[in-house]
């Protein structure tokens, strides 16, 4: 496995690769990321993983400064799984202030409503990385469901010749979705954190049992989390196709939530087919 930090070196390394499968990450890799890399391996001859904590997608009061940076450890985990790790310094991807940006769909909805500019920052860096790596296929986790939707729409609407594949969310044995941000949780918060997943699972069961009052389900889930001390950004039942509010009788749904436990903002989602 090669570790490359410059765009020029990466381009010359990949020039003759006919089938590149790409997994963009911000590092601090856990089992969920490694699952995505394994999916990439099933599809591509050359597997490229990028590790870059993208300043463009963090708000002024967010955790850009403290986001865990563990490059050496990440590279050891990738040694037998990837062919190339692209780990550029910030000056390589942003030699000047980034003035051109991708305006993604739903940028002010769901997480976008609480993280202004976040999805613009994500879409812009992903497009830059796609242009640099030029993969045939890219893998993103369903844990960031809205991000996966944004990237899929960007690829489709900008006619990028890249297949975007979604990987299932990896979970701890108790159900908590794996996330680099879980390490911010205290021991007590970690025990409580699984309640987010349990709440979504409760909504999913209610939908499977025939409930169709989406607003009521969202309100009750929000109240249940709030009663235990969570600060809820949203709990939302949407359709899978466009992340829009479902029409009556629509069957392919997803329940999404974002909520803060202490200082840590957690997100999760569950698909449900009725
Ligand atoms: O999901 C992430 O880790 C990031 O948002 C991504 C896709 C690597 C873009 O910085």
C-alpha cells in the first residue's frame, strides 16, 4: 500500500489504473469504514482511500479542531485492504481559498438546517476528490444517509461517470451506530447513546405495525429523547427516494435523527420497507 500526499503524485500513480474504487474518509477509521473499503475491493482492481479532515464542512463552533487525527493508525488498518491512501495536507486541496462550490439539494433540510454550509462543504470536497482520483465507483456509508443522497444526486445531475454505492451502517453489539464522534462520549453518555438507535427502532416497529401519523411519531420520539436529557435537532420520517415527506401509502421510508448528548452530536437512521 502506498501513502501519497500530493495531487500530482496521486495522478501519476493512478494514470493507468482501469478500475478504481474509491472510499473518501476523514480518517480515525473504525469497522464501518473498513467495511466500506471491503465493498470497494469487491468492485475495483485498485482501491483508493482518502483521509482528509475537510475544514469546509465544519461550522465555526463545530469540532474541526478536536476531530481525531490518527493517520498512522489508519494506515496500519488499511495496509491489507487498500492499494493507495491519499492523505493530502490542507494546503494541497485548498492552495487558495475555495471560491467555487457545489450547491447540493436539501442543503438546508434535516442536518443541513442545523449545520449551515455543511453539505456544500461535503459536496465540494467530494467533487474535488472525484476529479483528482477519477474512480469508476465510490463507496459511502448509509450512516450519513443525507450525505449519501447528496453525493448520489451530485453524481447524477453533474453527469459524473461514477457509480455511488451505499454501505450498511456498522453497529456496536448494543446497536449504537459506529462513529468517530462516539469517542467524545463519557462512559455514562456511551451507555445512554444507544437510546437514539432504540428510539428509531421503536418508530420503525410502529410503522411496520401500520402507524401512518408521521408527525405524531416524530413528536413522540423527540419527546422521549428530550425526557432523558437529549437535545434533539430532529427526528424525521422521510421517503428513501428523495428524502421528502412521504405521501400516503409510500412504502420505502427512512427514519432519520440527530440529537446532542452533552457536547456530542450523534446521528442515526433506519430504513424501513412497509
Ligand atoms: O463522511 C465523511 O467522512 C466526509 O463527510 C467525507 C465524505 C469524507 C467528505 O469529507
